[in-house]
C-alpha cells in the first residue's frame, strides 16, 4: 500500500485516486463537526482531514496555511482516519 503523493493519506490501491482529491461539496471533513460533537472523532483527526483536503485544494489556501497542513500531513503519513458520511453523522 502506498500513500498519496500530495497529502500522504493511505491509498486503498496503488492506482486509486485519493479520497481527498474532491471539491468542497464532497470534502471528507463535512460530517466531522457532528462526529466530534458525538465524541466519535477527535479534534486532531478532524485537523488531519482538513489538512489533507486543503493540500489537494491548495489554490484557496495561503502559503503559510499550506506549510502547516504539509507538516501535519507528513506527521500522520499513512494513518487511516475514519471518514464519516453526512447521513451517518446525523444519526
Ligand atoms: Zn491525497
């Protein structure tokens, strides 16, 4: 198994597209706030989701923010973090 070259997230298959390479409307962090409120997700896990997604959507980020995101993504390279679905988060 390899990690995404952009955000260091584990790829399900070496040829797979990274789950973070999506527009904001499909961003993997969309259900995080509900999940954190429920206690199903830590704030750090949410920050890693946002960092990975932001590295794939770099045009809307400042260089300073990207530096912080890169550091966080590298520190958690290959780490699996559960992605909650919006419908699941509301349950
Ligand atoms: Zn990625």
